[in-house]
């Protein structure tokens, strides 16, 4: 489940234009 969340956040960040690596520590 955590992986799915991380993936969702990554896609959301990329779409938003924010740094992908910023959400890396989230997982």
C-alpha cells in the first residue's frame, strides 16, 4: 500500500511540476 501511495505522490508531484525527489523521503 505504501508503494502505491508513493507512486501516486510521485505522479502528482511530476504533474504539479514540483521536485520528485522532494517526496522521496515520504516512502
